[in-house]
C-alpha cells in the first residue's frame, strides 16, 4: 500500500440542495461545515428549464411527499439559487475561511459558475456524458475538474478520460470520484474496490481520485481514503428528517465532525516505523519484554 503516496485528505461538505431554497440556511450550513473543519462547502447549480424536457418539468415529483413544488420542475426551481446568490455564498464562505465549490448540471450553469472561478468545479454522475458541457469546462475554465462516475459504464469512463487527454488536461486537472448513485445505498452497493480498479487503470492518467458516498455512517469513508481517495465528499444537512431526497444520505454536524477527526487521525497513522523501536516503546520494552538475547 506504500505506493499510494497518501496525502492529507480533503473533506467536502456537500450542502447541495439541502438548504431547501433558503439563503439563511445555506449560510448556516457553510458556517457549520467550517466549524466541523471541512475543507470545502459545496453546492449545486441547475437551470431546470434547460436540464429537463417539458414532460419532465411538468411531471409530478417521483416521490411526492419529498417535493417542494406542484411539479418536478417547480420543485427544482424552489431549490435553486441564481448566480448572484452563489457569488454571495462564495464570498461568505471565503470570509469564514472555508472554500466554496459547486456541481454544475448543464451548460448555462457551467458558464455561470466558471465566472466565479472556484478552485474546482464538479461534474455530477448525471451529467458526465454531456460532452458539450465538458468542452466548456475543459477549454474555458482553468481550475480542476472533479467528476463522479456513478451510473457510468467503463467504456464511458474511458471516453471521458480520453476526451481530457486530447488537450493533455486529464493528468493536470481531472479528479475522478468513485460513486454509487443511490440515496441512501446499502453497504453492499458501495463497491469500495472500484477505487482500486480506478487506481490500477488510471493512476498515471488522471490527477487524483475521490469518493462520493451516499451510505450511512462514516466507517466506509475511512476505508475509501486508505484505498486511494484523497477527496472525500459527503452530503451535509442540519436535519436528516427534513423533506428532500438527499437528507437521508447526509451527515449531520456530529457525523461530519467525527468524519473529519477520523480522516485526519487515519492520515497521521498511515506511515511506516522510522526505526525498529519507537521512542514511545522504549520504556515499555524495558519493563515488559523478556527473553532478549
């Protein structure tokens, strides 16, 4: 495992749409993420009328009791902030000392978030085959591109990476996230060993690896980090019982605090002994060890 070259983990509090359309709640979640010592507070940006067909926009939410509108499109619009509000959230986060990030789901949203010039822009699993949007991110934006590969075939993953290799950008800017797209998912569906598969096939072709988890608890994230994911992304909410499909797969404050703590402890523990007998062992060796020749 020493070939993984462990780096300090980066922990992303994925606020997403868990702000339920309230700027006050969004800012409170940024503040709480900072208090939990996460590295990034991350949001999502959609243009529902561009992203959805007319039929999808006017259809009822597939889980009606989770909806904030009469139709799925209206539900999505309730949960959207405009670009000026995202600019305000980015400034608020940076003033607190935590970085802002955002996922983009369509071309208009990508153009808008590019204008904010965050450290990185995330491509969600749902949009990772939108090559018109990927062209924009690759050619018109200079930051890193983080990309989830839930519900994506191996051939599609290869095609995406080759697309960034066309301009020699994959190794410099592309971070690939292992992900299973369910909210929440059973542990058997996390498929952690996909991280080793990604690492084996693409370690020399992409910049880094991440893990976007939709499971319960925090033990899996520690395992994901030891398997090569530098970036650990978890949905974050004030209350897992709130209306909305992401809350059930999210961490509340105590969970995020423990995740950050445990990832940092794991990072400190992932090393080799610098000598046969560590200083902390010397007195114990003198007191306890027998049959020394």
